[in-house]
C-alpha cells in the first residue's frame, strides 16, 4: 500500500505573509538615510539633473 503525495494546500491571500511592505519600508528608509543629509546640506533642495536629452537624441537619430 503506497502513500499518495498530498496536494499542496494554498493559503488565502489574507493569510500569506508576503514581505512586500517590509521591503518597501526598508528601501524607503535607506533612501531617506542617503537623501536627507544632502537636502540638509543644500538647504532643503534636492536637484536631480540627468542627461536625458544627450541620451535620447542620438537614439532617435539611430532609430529613424
């Protein structure tokens, strides 16, 4: 008499312990640890300057 494998029982979504909230909060905390000193040093301003146009224009020339 052989034993049949049991079917995997899936728990409802409300009972699952997904780590998404914990990962989000950890990431947000790390971001704030990096950005807050910069914002204090610059007087409350955080300026992001990217090279969007310098990357985008050559791509459009190549694509078209």
